[in-house]
C-alpha cells in the first residue's frame, strides 16, 4: 500500500536520507500542483505554491504524525499556503485569464471544433465561478468534487468538524447555483454540428 510505504520514506528522510523525500515528491507532486492550480487558477503560481508546500513539509517533517496520511498532510499544507496567497492577492488583484487544461478523460477522443470550444468555455466559466467563492468555500469544493475526499477527510485536513465542512459545501453550492442562474453554462448539441 502506497500510504504504508510513505511512513517508511518519511522515516528514512528523518534519518538523513534526502533522496527518500524525493520519492514522496515524485508520488504527490501532481496532487499538490492540481490542488494549487484549482485554488489559484494560474499555472506558474501553482507550480510555485506546490514547490513551497514541499519545502514546508520537508522543513516540518519532524512534526508529521505518522498516524495520518502523508498525502492529506501535504495537501493541507498546500491548501493553507494557497489560501495565504489568495489573501495577499486581494491586496494586489491580478487578472487570471489562463484557461484550464483539458481533463485527461477528454484527451482520448478528439472532439470536433465546436465541442472543443464549448468545453473550453465551460471549463473557463467553472473556474471563474470558483474564483468568485471565498477561499474556504473554494477549497471545500475542490477537495470534495475534484479529489473526491470524504467529509471526514476534509474536516481532518482543515482542522474543523464534518458539519462545518457540510455547511461550507452547502453555501458554496448555493453561491454556484446563483451564479448559474444568471449565467448558465453553454451546452453542446451534437445534432447542431455541421448545420
């Protein structure tokens, strides 16, 4: 099991084997980057945030609780760092226009130009709607729906209660629904292609 092996890599790192931490980075760099990207909506900033999360994890490895999942601990560090960045960003607001990369499931079949355009528009709109949520609500949505984490896992990661997580998700869904009422997502109708 990967998570069982994680504690071995942590122990080896704490014993002075710096290459052992490289194995943890290799295993979880994609997860840390994806979370940071969903939170920050900027590829370069997400790369920096993920790298900073690993540096913080390494610096605080002696405080890691082996009873917890390393991945959950790392994503908690990543999310906290991203929330800090978002708070700082409010002071100097940046325009984020970089579109989301296509989901891996979509890359296996080559969509037609109209479907691809609509799909990209939907992804951009979803990211714009996420950007309008508070960082706490956005994080709860990303962890629940992109990472498929349970309420208990999210609560543990955010150091809160399951009911608080459910409340955040409920309010986030309400806010997203309100946004959808005023601006529905574009939909693709294959029957209209070639008309």
